[in-house]
């Protein structure tokens, strides 16, 4: 899909990227739209008519920026040469998007424009406009752009709730930078949850999707948009038969919040959930697997306050049946912080119900980006722990290790470690780590939390 298009390099590792662009050309008056007859659903799709109707509203998103290389999430489709450790490098890439309002509102994937310093939108008629990023939401992988243009062609919105497995779908985008490419397939599955990527129930299709497609529309047989391309599962890095799209109802909800408030506020339950298999269902006294199994509850979370515990099976959300984890994620992705929800439960081989007042997911945005930039000088990438991470670890402070390289890797530090103290002094911010290192001691003793286990890591600075 596109830069930062989060590809699965292996069946377990999802990579991420962003792609980029060119200078905007002078805007010209839009060509008059050609009248296209309406399409009906339920017959073999007329791909020529779908392209004529939807193609003009599909755009290319060109991105320029500067980024730090990552040993974990290496940008699979960035056009750059390999560089040692963590030297910053310019990147250029390209993704896709689509116009959602005639006054210049454009939707694309959040990972397409992540770390971008300049974003350019290229219309189907080859006009280019410099775009401003109104906001992006990494949790759902949705970003909203604005361009200075009017009377633009737009896509009509389809109905995700009427989409069924086996329905024909069409993808339009710019795979590998090839503009206005169309491919088709069917809906392979609905409500797919992808661990480590978005927290929404994705639409799975077999429509061929490749790097550069990210942010482009997934269309039904009536040329209405039902989803936005997000990622693929792949061992090779290219299309291998499985691609995913964020449902359009989720995309539009995020868009409305970003336009109104500049960001999306997410509800926070504070529970880790997983799918049930037949063996687990039988162990918990169910005749067949049904519901989302709670495998963990964060300390101090709304789930804990309501009495949710590991081993509970969530079978209903506000009276609506929950069959799989994806069903629950779909409801939670559209819930608002502070909302009271009713959860139907299977507990101790019997049915029950809990009421939960949802909290708000936070990322501790009050911490300055400058701290992260300074920390890159150390050969690692650090950030403060979020409220949820502190609750989960049972600590009041600490920093998270996102990436390691150079001496930090040699010392045995791993991405995913949480640094709690240095030389027995509590670490409350990235600046505490910087101060400890800038004092130039010959040795450091880092107390870390690694998957719930506390241990000291010695670091030899000389």
C-alpha cells in the first residue's frame, strides 16, 4: 500500500511506512463532470462503469519527510538506501486517498502521512495541490487532509452493515505509484481484528492490493465506498491474497471528530481480549465458542472498576450479541469516552451482566516531541509511558523503549522494555534518561520491566 502502509513481513510482524511526493502544480478549473447512470447491486459488476463513476474522486497522496530508520518497523516501500544505526534520512513516497466533500476534504491512511513534512494531493486529472493535514488517528489508521479546491467529484458512501462475505468489491489506487489502477475481488471475511495494527473490525478481501494502495477506497458493486485500504498480510511484502480495509462508518466517524476537534477521542475499557476456540469454550462451560474472552484487566481501569475479571466471556454489548473479538472491537471503536455500556457475560458457567463507564484512551500528548528527538542521539528511541501502560505495569512513572541500536542494543536492551530507574533513581521522563547519560558515568544500571519481569540491565558507556 503506501509509505508506512504497515505490511506483514512475516505472518507475525507487521511493518509500517509512508510514501512521498512532488511540488504542487498550478490549479486549473475542474472539468465538468460526465453524467453516469446509477448502478444497482446484485449483479455482475460493471467494472468500466464503476471506474468511470468513482475514479475521478480517487487521488494520489505524495509525501516528503525526514525519518529515523527503524530496525523493527523498516519501511518496506520507501525509496532509500540502507544506513547504519539511526541517522535521519529524507524519504519520498506515495499512497492513495479519496475525496469525501466537494470543497476539498480528502481521506487517506494515517500511516501514509505520518512524519510527513509536505503532503501533495494529485487528482485524477493530474492537477496537484499542497495539502494540510487536519489530523490523523493512528488507532484507526485514518487521516483527514484539506486542499484548496472546490466543486470536486466525490465518492458516495455505501452501507457496511449490508455487506456480506462473498460480495464483489473493487479497489482503486496507485499501487507502486501507478496512478488510477483498478482491481477486483470479493469480501473474504468481516470483523477481522489485526493484533498490533488497527483496533477496528477490518473488512478482509482478496482484491489485489499492493504498496501505494493505502488510503484508497474499497468499493461495492454500486461504486459506493465501503472501506479504506489499510494493510495486507504478506511474507514477500507484496500482495498474497489477503488485504484489509477499515469500514467506512468508522472512517467517517473519525473524520467528523477530527474536523470538529482536531483529533479523535477514543474510549478505553482496559481489558485484553482474545477469540475463543472450541477447547477454551468447553473449558468455560460453553456448548460452542461465542463471545470475546477476557484474558487480562488493567489495574485501575474502567473494566477493573466495573468488576470485569480474566476468564469472563463478553457475549453482548448493549444488548447486541457478540460472537467474536472483532464484534466487540467494532462497538468499542465507535464508543465515546464517558459512555456507560452494558456487557453481557458468561461467567462461572452462567450468564450475567455488568455496566461499565468507559474511560478515555490517552497517549500523554503533553510530553514534548523534543524529548523524543533528543533521545535519538543515544541510539535508541524512548517515549513516556501512557496512563494505561503505567496501570498495566503497576508503576507511577517510566519510559518505553520503542527502538534500540548501537550501545543500547549491545547492552541487551530490547524494544518493548520499560525503563523504570537508572542507578536506583526513578525515571519519570525521557529527560531523566538524557540527564543520566550526559553526566558521562562509566556504568549505568537500568531497572527494566520486560513482559512483566523486572531485571537490571548493565550498560557500559565507555
